[in-house]
């Protein structure tokens, strides 16, 4: 819950703010003076300070200056009288986020507070993503010695030196977003934001609003204008996962961005420019979607300037031990466990498994094993794997392949449903699709749950 510190010498104003913002879902603490607020600051660590300007003792402007000296990211809303606009200007120069004019409009207060909290969260997220490249356990690190993976590493190095649009393809869980992050964080734009969005997780309207932004009044609930990822990314990267799930209208707008480097916010009348690089990903072959009439061929050509195809884990079994040791070290560190080992029997079990969820499933299986294991060794009894997927390579190759894309989709979804014991929420998370889309697929293919 976001914390707000209200500073005012008038008890009625403090009470009004506390009642209204608490109902709006914020945690609120009040101070009757700037001096009291400074004492509360270190212990309370608020996300936002709302302060009056004129108070006995230290003024609100002085409080603002002191807070900004201690923390340059401190967000402060200043309350000023209408006739005191010179003070408002001084407050903005001192680093105030914005100001509120008396008499207070509580609806305007809620809008400003919400905008400030969202902007603060976004700043933290961008800072976190920008620091990922230097992290010891960075998500950009890819593991594998398979010749196909070595070729991908080389290609990432080439792509990091230019701004070419990239299409990353592969089954769910193969690491498509990690490849996109590796390209971004090894480039000269690594300090710029990396903005990722799963196109299946949002409705078309929300997807466009997320990527292009919107103007005030563009749709119900759009009480203020908002920048989208293409604007916030600057010269960084926008990663569009499961691009094949988008509709024709969105595809046309994305094509315009790739061709002209400009877009229209939802409800906007003036185009805006973007310098962001686009990396798209899909687990379904886009060529099949083009032939089926659900994806634009000209957009495919624009996205597929360079394509990276990630092999499924079952086709690079030699990398399984390497990945297992890599994940085990990281998981033990994250869970604050002493370093652990994997028994030879457990490794053989990992190597014989088909891994329908690929690298992500391997990571999840090892996380569960670390949690369950009491001693320093992961044994095969700690690995909860589907016995039906523990097939030999010969048996796996002898399985009849689906003849159509619909059959392949149905078989894959049915397999994941079986693996999760019919848990739809978990199945949707593994497949990286929305719960509603999973329900439609179950109904369309007549799958068993």
C-alpha cells in the first residue's frame, strides 16, 4: 500500500485528507508542522508528501528543500492559495511534483496523487531495468553450449550493434524475452528503458493505451492523458510478446510505427515520434497466420528483418545439466539456502524428461526441489515430473506429429492441462496467455480438464 504524509497546521484539513485518501486505498499519516514531518520522514518513508506552504515555524517550501536534499527522488505536492501563485512557482523550481490550489477540489487531489504514485513506480521500474545489465544474476544471461545456441549468441552480438527490428520465435518457455533483453542490454542503448508487454494479456483497447498512450477523455476512465511505452522507452526497446495474437487494426498501427516512426495516442489527433527499437516474439509461426488471413504479410516482413529461432529444450538435451547447475546456484542464492548439489540419478531424470514447458519448466522444477529438499543434495524424489513425459529419445521421435496447426495447438494445451492437474490459472501462466483465451481454446478444441 502506498504511503502518504500530509503536513498542515489545520487539523480539519489533515482530517479531510486522511479520510478521503484512506478510502481511496492509501496509507496516510499526518503531521501538524514541517518540523514534525521531518522527524517522521526517515521512519515512515512515504511515497508522497502533501504539504501546506504557510505554517508556523518552517514553511512548506523549506520542508520541500530539506526533503529534496535528503532524497532527490522525494515527491512533494504543495498546497497554495490562489493569490499565492508566486509561491507555487517557487515550489516547482525547488522540485515539487505539482501544486494544489485552495479551496481544494478532492477529485483533483485524487487525480494528482494517483498520477504521482504511478510516475514514481514507473521511475523505479525503469531504473531497475536499466541496472539489470550489471546484475550478477542478470536475466540477460543465456546458458547453453549447443551449436544452435552458440550461433544465437553470435547473432545477438551483431544485433546489439545496430537498431534492426528482430523477430524471436520458439515454443513457450524457451527464453524469447531473455534473448530480447540480451540484445538490448548488450547494446549502446542499455541505459535506456526496456519495455515489455504480453499482447495476449490485454484487450485491444488496453494494449493500444499501454503502447501508444491516450489523451484525456479517450475512453471511459481516461481521466488524464498518459504516455505509452513507445514514448516512455525513448531510444530503448519495446518488446512485443505473442505479436500473433493482435488484431488487424493494431497491426496496421504497428506497421506505421515501423515505417514512419510515428504513432497516434488513443483519442489523439497529432502524431508523436518514437525512437524505440521493436523486438517481437511469437510461439506460433507467423507465416501460418499470414496464410490463414489473421496476420498482415507486410507487417511480417517488417518484423522479420532478422529472425532468431530458439530450439526447444528437448532438442538440446546436452545443455540440461549446464542449465540445471546454473539455475540451482541462482535459486539457492535467492532462497538464502546453502549451495546444493544434484545427484547423478536426478540429473539422468532431468535429461530423460521431454520438457514441454522448456527452460522455464526446468527452472520451476528445480525451485520446487530446492524448497522440498531438507539436505544438501537434490535427489530424483524431489523432482515432480510427469511420468508420461519421461520417454526415451527413440519413443519421442516415434510419436506421430500433429498434421495441422489446430491439432498441434490442441495437443500442446491438453498436455499442459494434464501437467498442471487441470489447473487453468497455472496452465494459462505456463502458456503465457490470458485465462479467458485458455477457456476459448478449451471450448474450441473440446479439451478435457
